[in-house]
C-alpha cells in the first residue's frame, strides 16, 4: 500500500469526499471482483460492492491503522457478500447477463472458458469461493487469510486445496480449458 | 496415487507457501515423480485460469459515481437529521424557558415587566377596536404571506439538496 492511499484514507476520515472518491476508484476492482467471486452474479456483485464502500465510509473512523485498509476492506466485502447470499439466494442461478459479444473463434473460446469457470465457481461452497477470491484477487498468503477469516491456517490450506481440486475436476468435465 | 507426498503440500508448493528447504525438496521430488508433476501442472493451470478470469471481470460503468451519490445522499440525510435534532432541542429549551419564567421565582422580573407593559397592550387592543376588523385582516394577510414564504423557502431548500445529491 502506498503513501498516497494512506493520505487519501486520512483525508476521507476527515470528511473529504474527493479523497473517498479516489479510494473508490483505486479499490473498486478488488471489491467488485471479491463480490463477484463470491456471489457470481453481476448485479448482485454490484450491489454488494456498493454496499461495501458505504459500510467502509461509515466506519472509516474506526480504522486504527491505515496500512491495514486493503485487508479491512476485503473483510467488509466478504462479509457483505456472505450476508447477501443469506439474504437472497439468487446467486444459485448461473449468471447469463454477462455479455460475451465477441466474434472471432479465439474470443468465443475465451468467453466459453470464462463461462465454464463461472459455472465451476458456482458449484463450490461459499467457504471455498471465499478462499479462492482472497488468494486470487488479493494475493493473500495463508497466514493473512487465516487472520482475516479467523480460522486456523490448516483450514485455509485444506479449503484452498479442495477448492482447486474441485475446480480441476469440474473444468475437466466441462472439457473447456484443459482440452 | 502411490506417491507418499501429501497432495496439500503440492498446493502449498504452487502457492509458494513452503519454507525454502521444503520447497527445494518438493521441487526435486517433482523432477522424478510424474504423478505429482501432473497434479502441480493442473493446479497451476487452474490458478492461471482463475487469475485470467478475475482479471476479465469488469467493474460496471459509472460504478464510483453511483457509490458517491449514495455517500452524498447519506451525508445529506445525516445533516438533515442533525438539524432536526437541533431544532427540537431549541424548541424544547424555548418552551421549557417560557414555563420556567411563568412558574419559577426567577421569572418574577419578567412577569413584573409584563405587568408594566400590560397597559401598552391594552392601548394596542383599543387601537384594534378603533380600526375595527382591519387589524385582524392585516394579521391574517401577514400569516398567509409568512406561510407562503416558508413553503417556497422549504421547496427551494429541498430542490437544492436534491440537485446536490444528483451531481
């Protein structure tokens, strides 16, 4: 995390809306991808990502150490997305809204692969999706994941491993990416 | 699989979550064990596909604008709530003060002053009798004007708040 972001957080905490806008701009990819990875539905992910930033804005004053902001934001995004799943079970449906308007053969294959992965992610448990997102979107190591999820490192390791094995199995069945 | 290596260790290897000596040990093992090598390659492939997948997930258009609109709206609501609280506190203090003046010993000087001013009020009352109903008409016109001004002012305030929210 760079000094600019730390300064932005400090300013936003004092009520500077431009600073908060810059934070949203800098972290929107992480937050949206976290929500999308867990919910696997574009509009739900958008709502959950927006909700994450609103919650972050409301409780920014409670953040003690600015350097822990990315992990703190990831935690909010995870909890918000999990709560979203509990509130409405729409994520079970395979998202078909995402557009893959490509014309070339390669692009079509890429789009198909993306859909296969989306479908495979949908078949993982919520807990497995969360560890996959933390690892792949935030690049967290096992220790950080364990700390954020408040679970032992062994559990993180096991969840991640089983999630990958399941994905390998599912993607193999789809015959998309490994063929 | 007959290989004694725990599969979870292969995941740790792919994620670079092993101590350097353990990593070297597994790395050397992979040179000789084709079964483990195959698993590692598949796990790496899954990782690569996931990384590509998440890279292509695009944030919806105007996402930050929508977030900021919600933040601004939330701030405005909070300000209005604070102003309402202040208003009720001031009204409460005002009424409380009046009641205190009326009933408490500290209000005695005011009550005395009021008694002195009473003849003046009586003169004004006589004046109202003198001008007949004109006094009431003036008061009614003033009240209506005041209400219209308040309503227009309130509408203007709401319009300003709305336009600030939608910027």
